[in-house]
C-alpha cells in the first residue's frame, strides 16, 4: 500500500538500495553548500533528466514536486517580497532538486529492499546496543499498523454514527486509542508466546 | 528491549503516520500546520519517554528513506534539509521530554498535563526548529520568530487534546 515503487530495468532500478540512499544523503548535503543559482539549477536539470533515464515519465517527476507546490509558491513569494527574487528562485530550485532526487530513489526502490538495506546498515550500531533485527521488526510492524489504524478508526466511526455521535471527536479518538493499545499488548504477547527472538 | 516496547514503538510511529491523513495548512516560511505534532505529543504522553522518543526516531527513519508519511504526502531525506527539518529532528526529543516530565511529576491533573505537553510540544520543539528554519530559508531571527507565532494557537489546541486524551485513556485502559 505504501510502496511507490515503479518496476523497471534501468541502472537506477538495479543499483543497490543502500548505495542510492548514501548518494541521496551526500547530494542533499552538498546542495546546501552552494550559495549561487547556477550549480543548483544544473542539479535540478540533472535530476529531471535522470527521470527519463530511469524509464520514468516526466509526469512522475512533476508528481514529486506537485504535493509541495503550494509550499514552494508561498516560500517563493515570501522570500521574493521580503528578501530578493534572486534568493527566492535559489531556495525554490534547491527545494525542487531535493524533492526530485528523493522521489527518484523512492520510485526506483522497493520498500522491502529499503528496509533490508537499513537493517544491514544498522549493524555497525550493534556495539551501542542497537539490535538491527529488532529495528527491522519495528519497521515492519509500523508499516502494517498504518492501514490497521485506518480501518479501526473507520469501524469506531461507524459505530458512533449509529449512536448519533459521529461529530464527537472524543467518542472516536478514545475508543480507537484503547483498541490500538489493547491490540499492541495482544501482539506483543503473541510474539513472545512464539518465542520470537530477533 | 522487550517485545512490548518494540510493538508500542511501532504503534506510535504508525499513529503519527496515520495523522498525516488530515490535510496540512501551509503558512509563509514553508512549515505546515499538521495534525502530526499531535502524534508527537501522544507518543510522549501515552507511550512514555523511551518508547515515545524511539517511536518518533523510527518514524523519522521511515520518512528519511522516502516513505511519503508526512502530511501532504511528503517524505524523503530532502525534507530534513528543507525549512521544517529542525522541527522534525526535535520530534523524538519533544516526545522524550513529555514522557519523562509526565512520569517524573506523576500528575493526572488536566491542567498540569496540558502545561507539560505544551512546553514539550512548543518550547522544546521550536527551540530546535526555529534556528534551522532561519538557516534553511535564509530568514532573520526576528522574522523566523514572528512567522512561528502563527503556529502557537494550533499547537496549544493540540496540546490540550493530547492532555485530555491521555487522561481519558489512562482511565479507560489502566494497565497502560
């Protein structure tokens, strides 16, 4: 449900998830070291050209920026009116480049590969007491809980609607919270009962 | 760490993600008003300091690897470098502070809980978020501070909801 992966065979699809993440983090940091428009504009154009190279349509590239378009528009206006239009263009371009690159990694990598890469990447944290297996379990559980939470909320809302309480926030939130906590306790008992030791 | 803690961490990370379904309102400066900061407050007040803080760290990890879990379908590492990055980094700290202070005082008084949650969710959060926003969006300190004032009323309402929900859930689910 949460996977935004688009299947393909390009070099970006085949590149290991861990490498893509590290490159993204590195590029994201480097973009903040520049303070003139030219390198940022080059980076934005480069990010856009990577989309066709990864066999993704330009419409997909646009879809990465579109959810943030109002934030970008307001940021542009505020910076332009209060600071300068030059800075406004610079900040908006930098933001767009970051969104495009992050989107590129998300679109070409399966969530499961990403989770595996993180779990493997966390091995070096073992000495300070981080157990990568437990982090992996927490990630999988969290991703599973999101749709469950939505369906529990729907159930409770329907039940309260039958009582004429659909407008009451309290009548929805408290039962949802209690049911989720009860479920969490049951799940942890079930995991323990099966002797699961990550 | 015991299994129950792992499950609670996952649950509150998921709760914060689910709160993204409420549409965000964006104000000048590029930091949106979302229901998600309610998730931060509830993670601290219901799950406690350690579990709550780690739940937020897990949530940020999921966002960093590119899952679109932030309000408005945003996600990816770039978000941390954008104007709201400092606020996101403050989430685990804020949740930890709320959980720790509530446990330390042991209060069940609605107003006291509201004060603690509001302090953790506003003062602690803003003290990380504003400096980063000023840096990332190239603003002056005074402007950054003025822009953030627009968020205070919403955050006060969320802190009150969190305090109320915490009190009611403690009553309804005493084994928490």
